């Protein structure tokens, strides 16, 4: 892992290439924080290795345009204090977005407890060092013990209304409300909820599936009224990989009720790995506190996240 080469390729940016040959781009911010994003496949084989404690990244110390001194990232090494005190509880960990969140947490060396209904299935799709806790979000009695000593909660649950008409109520609302109450009693530091674009619109097409977005919105409200510090992330259509022949689009982040049916902006799509990055970043960014953000990607956007800067412009929602 010593074969890490870092070069200053453009104003405010760094690229590093690991010994596997994967290139990662690092974006410098004027607030002296450094956020890195993958320029290769979102789930490259060396994702965890390249972000592990063995990773050594060197900077050439040449200021980019407009800089006075180089910006040092607290997240380039595992000795960073940004994530060091976090113990994460993840609900919905075996779903596509939940798995991406768990992988990012593990990459940041954050201990993870995953709430799962089937430990055998979960063991086959989650990293070996994730603690598996059997339980159901709509069975309140299973949740208090499951939370343990975790101090942050990330929820990426989702119902399948085509298979279970009661799923939107049981999972998207009641299950979320149960997790919120358990987290409130435990006094967790942060609660991150993955919801969906369209949650503010009763006539959004997804509501034809037994009101799935209606109940997601009720789950959001339960969190907003709890007194917990939260971030609600509303992604557009979720995908695992970019469309054939296309690179991952850059993230567009807006406040609530921005995307939806006309005359609102058209909802787009976003990679699950990008949603996971936003969720985990929000655990340590003060600007993410008590915000609802809607996120999509667009090919014309730079392949980077302006999460901190955009959050400053996102107004707090009213409940």
C-alpha cells in the first residue's frame, strides 16, 4: 500500500492511484476540508483497502489557485477524529442502499451493528466485521436491545408494496417511528433517514403502490418532531451502476419539494453508492443538521460533491 501517488492535476484537486490501479479524485474546499470521491467504478474491488488504515496519501504541498496553504483532510487517514467516536446502527442493511451505507461505514473504520431479519442472508452480503442483530423494525420489543451502545442511526429501509400492501405503513411509517423512539430514548447523536423524492406529493405515481410515499412522509415527520438531530436524504431513482457507456453523473442537491411533477424539476436518478456517501458524510458535517435534501445526478455536473456548500443554502423544512 506504499505505492500511493498523489499529484495536483487541476486547481483545487488531487488524484491518487492505489497499487490496484484505481484512481480517486480529491476535491479541496475553501473551508479547509477535503472530500474524496471515486473516479472509477463506485464499488471497485479495492474500495475498502484503499480507504483502510494502511492507506498512505501524500500531498505535494503546492497551493492551488486561490489557496494560501494546502487543505488537510481529516478523513485521509484512519487516525482522523471525524469518525473515530461513532458507533453506527443500520436498519435496512441488506437492501441495495443499506449495503452501500454499510460498506462506506466499514471503509471509515466505524463499528457497525446491522438490524436484519435473516442473519444467514445478511452474512452472505455484508462484510464479515459487521455485527448482525436479528429483529424487525415494526416489532418495537426487538429494537431497544438491538441498538446497543450505538450513538448514530442510519435507516435505509424500504417496503415492497407489490408483495405486501401493508408494507408502506408497517415499514415506511411505523417501522421508522419505532426506530425514532428507540433512538430518542437512547439519546443517540444523529439519525439519518433515506426517504424519497416525491414524499411531499400525494399524486406522485409511486403513491399508487398503497401510498408508499405518503407513509414515508409520515415517517419523516415522526423524526422531525422527535427532538433528535437528523438528516433526511431524498434520492431520485436508485441505480447500482451508471448507464452503459456513461460515467457517474455529478450530484445535484436541493431542498425539499424541489423535484416532482410539473412544474417542479424533473426527478432523475442517482447511484446508491453516492447516496451512501451523502448519508455517512452527514454524520459529521454540522451543516447537515436538521436538513431535508433531495439528490439526483446529471451528466453535465462535475463528478464531485458540493455537500457542505450546498447544505448552507438548504432551508430547514417546516413540519
